[in-house]
C-alpha cells in the first residue's frame, strides 16, 4: 500500500487571510458592524451626557412659566386656540436662543416640567376654585355627575396641555437652537475675516466707485471678477480695514487681490502684497484701488508679477 509523501504546499498569506488565519496561524480579528446593543449603549451614553450638561436654570424658569400660562389660557375661550399654541412654541423659541447644545433634550425637559406644573394648576382651578362650577355650567353638567364631569374635563385638558408643551417645546427649541448655532458660526466666521462685505450702491460714474467704502468696494470688485470667470475662495480685512484681501481662482490658478480705498496707494501696499505672494507661492497678484497710485507705488510694481488697477481703469473694465 503506497504512502503519499509529497510535500504539501503552504498556503500563501492571501489564502491564509481568506481562511480567517494570519501567517502566524492566529485567527484574524474581523471588524464587526455595531450591533443593536452597541447603538443602544451609544444612545444611552449620549443621553447621560446631555442630562449632565443641561442648563437647568432656564429649563426650570421657562418650564414653570409655560406651565402656569397654559391653564390660564383656558379662561379665554375665544383665544384658546391661539394662546395655547403660542405658549409652547414661543417657549421653545426663546429657550433655543439661550442654550448652547442638546436643544431637543432641553425642550423636552422644559415641556415635561411645564406639563407637570400645568396639570397641577389646572386641577386646582377645576376642583378647588369656583372656576370649576363655571366650566361645568358651560357644558350643562348635572349636579349628580359634577364630579365625573370635572374629572373628564381635567383629563381632556390635561392631555392637551401635556401634548402641546412637550411636543412644541421640543420642536421649537430644536429649530431655534439650530438656527442660533448657525448664526453664531456665521458671526464667528465674519469676525475671523475682520468684517463682512456689503452691497454697493448704483455705480454710474468713476466718482461713484471712489465713494465706496472698503466692504462695498470688495463686493463691487468681487462681482466684477466673477463675471469674468473668477471664483471667490476667501476674503479677509487686513490692518484694521486698511486693506481687503481677496483670494480668487481662475482656470485652477490662484490669484491674490489686495484692495484699498485710501486717498493714494503708496509703495508699502505693493511691497506687502509681494511678500505675501512669495510666502503663498502665488504668481498672480493684483492691487486695486478706487482712487489712484502714487508715483512711488507705480515704480515699485515694475518688474514684479503685480498688476495695478486704479479707480478709473476699474470703471472702464466694468463698462466693457
């Protein structure tokens, strides 16, 4: 009987990986997608973090205020639908502008606190004050069934109060919070740029160009270059509004524009841009002014990759 003594071929590393083993013979650790249990744990962790970071002072303040106002809105039957709708939404909008994160969680707890307060106040109004008898008279309840009628009335209005406050406070806070966050980010971005561009007035003559402020001049130049195929990438006010730098792109090549509205542009502006171009590795530089250049500035730009455009020339370019 023959025996097979031929040497067995060792699997390659790729084959070993296909078999779930490394070249050392150890099983590979294959990453597994998060399970439902892992997602639930992450949600609970985020929830605990949100609760720890809740701003309880505005939550309690707005929650109690909304809880007191909601039952009082039932005293004005004609305005009930309007007032009862404004209270939870308005509470959420005001709260969303004051908290910094976890907007939905803040709104939910505010609505829940408001609902609890509202239910207690509504119960006191119905069972411990003459208002209960007044409301019973409006629904023509019999004396024998007064207690049941009051309980049914309380349950109906309590459900409305709880649903309105929790739902619309959560929604209003979330919407207002996200909007305020976008506004904060926009303000922060404007601050990092030293200011924002402004819309210029109507330009009919070169003197109109000369009368533009630096933010208006920046918009005017930016729009003019965009019409000629340029793309605005970034802008920044420099040296306390002395200059405005625009970084633009034309046919995938960067351009650095330095704008000024000074009475006369001196050589320092050209020298400063030249240093910036060297630092950035940019080969296209333009100094644009709404006024004019001094003779020294014109001389400074000679032999350099910097183009000078004064106010009259800019106006002619715009009119072409």
